[in-house]
C-alpha cells in the first residue's frame, strides 16, 4: 500500500497527522539524536530518521535560528545549542525528586520485600525524605525526616563518595567519625578506601555499622548535570538480608537509581 505521507512535504495528504505536528515530532527526534551522540551531520540524521536530507536541513535551520542547535564551523556537524540550556535551567527547581522517585521506591520494596528509602544530603547528614515498605518487611520504623550519619550508612557513603575531596574533608572534620556500633568505620583512611570502592562500583553497602542487626545497600541518583543529588537505599535484618547475595538486587537497585536520574534529566553522559 502506498504511503499517504509525502516525504518531501511534511504534510499528511489525508490529514491524519498535520504537517505541523509531524515537523515538531521530527524536530524533537533531531534534538534527541544530538543529545545522545553529542554531534551529527545532516546525512547521519537523515539516515537514522529515514527522511530526506533536505527535510533535515530545513529542521536544523529552524532549530539553529532559535539557538536550540549550533553548527560546528570546523566540521560542519551540529550539536545542541545554548537555547536548550535556557529551557533546561527552569526545570530542576520544578522537578520533585520525591515525586519522581516514588514509583521506583515502591517497585523495589514490592520486588524485594524490604524497606526502601530515598535520602539527600542536608547539613552534613543524610536525610531520608521518602520511604516505601515491602509487604512482608519486619521493619516498622519510619525513617522519613531522620538525620543519619554519612560515614555509617549506605546512603551516606554514596553521598560522601560523590563529593569533591575538599567538601568531604570539611564535613568529616566537622562531624567526626563517631562509633554507632562496634562495626562502625571510625578510621579515616579505611573510610576513604571504602568511598573509592563506592565510586568505582556504583553502590555502597553497610553491615550493622549504623544499627546492630541492620544491613543496607544504596545507589546514587543524578541530576541533569550528572551531579549526585540523592541516594536510594534498601535495608533489612542482617540475619536474612545480604544485598550482595540476593540475585539481581544490586543490579535492580542500580537500574532504579538510573530510572529516577533519567526523570531528573540525567542522560548518562
């Protein structure tokens, strides 16, 4: 059956999709390609989208005029322009980390039957701002609003590991490394080695460092600039919960963190 869409005209002959809507859809597709690849030429974009190069050139011309796209004069390729930054700058303040993370917290709690928390860095502590509990969890404690020490919690270690060295040094000098249990890491060198592992592996685990009988693992949440703005943790009784021994848990936790990060504008670049 012949197509009703003229590939050169941006117009649906039978009116099922207006030319304007189609052009918007194609322009957004161009932006997504440039966001993913960093830069691309007219031929590259045309080939991926399956449309004529002249159509791509018209789309890019409109985007360049509005500073959404910039052409690199040396290579002739296109990349995202400063107009995108102007639009994006209004987003972070309006996005609610708690709202965007809630479905992921609930999904993880349902899948692994344990307590899942979302924490952010506030005043030298990890503050739990939301919590979801699995259907059969033994825990009943509400962690929301609690200040927890960075050096003794999985979320805290994820947040600490993401900080510049000078900020981490300032915080740890102000708070010290007080012992919460006999297993709390109170040696600065040992803690720094752990934080290097957290940064390398993309997650952190604590085993009864904050509270005897409690084990937890956490992963970072990133914003549109790639900065860590929070941590998602899952915790359970040490006698039956070891996050690194439960098949698929660490990977699911990481994917959950990336899902929330994507909602906050993170592209992985």
